[in-house]
C-alpha cells in the first residue's frame, strides 16, 4: 500500500514557514530516515528505542523482556523487525511503547508528540500513519517548538542542530557530518 512521497511544493512550503532552505529539510529527511517515510506495507518507518521504553516503564520489564527494556541504548536489530518489537512492547505498556519509538521520515520520537503539535501520543501516531505530509508538518512544529534548534537549522550549524535534534549521541553516529554532506548534495541540485 504505497503512500505518496513529499513533493517539491511540500518542501518549499515547509522551508518558507521555517525560514530555511529546502535543501536543509531534505538533508534532515535523508539522514534521519534513508529508508523513507513508509515501509512497503504502508506503515511508517519506525525505530524502537529499548532504553526509552526502560525509562518510561521504570525498568519493570527488564527481566522478562531485556531486548525491549534495557537501560543501555542499542540492540535495535534489523529494520524489518522494528514493528514486531514495537508490537511486543505495546502488549506490555502501549503508551510507553509508542512514546519510546521514533516515527516516520524525520524519526520524531513519540514522547515529543506535544512538541510536534499533538494533544497526545496516539494522535501523533495516527498522523505518522496518515501521510508523509503529516510527518513533515509534525517536523515543522517540532523545529518551531525549540528556538535554539530552529536557529541552528537556519544557520546550517550542523553540530548544534544534530545535538539538539538527536542528543549527545549524535557524534557517535556523525549526524552533523552526514547532514552537512546531504545538504551540499541537495544544494547543488537546486
């Protein structure tokens, strides 16, 4: 069940709202979710974060499901296994599982639903399933919710943007370098 990708008009509208270049938003797209907004079956691309699930459940599932609840980040497994991991965690604690997952083209964490403009995590998840355009709108709201991140994005201050968007682990994954390289590639095309 293929869903439409973002159009140039979608990117242009978001860039105008944020006051940045289209290439900046495209760079975030590519680096955050190189697999795209959706899986082949139409479900949004997700990454289940076991350390966040541990945090949101106070570790109460660590012993019975250490692959789903663990104080240490990592242990992600295959991309193809992510929805299965999310489903298993949701059977233990649905709200915590949805909040502990990053969603869609911009890999926005469920616990940031409010910053993305939603009243609750379920409304956020519904939007992530709806369309790539809804995912982009959530990203724009998320960026607007943080003045420092917004300014870093406009200035193309990749280390600051990567830190504010992904946390201190951005260095290990070289998100700043990847964003800078992706931006250069997209800026050349425009």
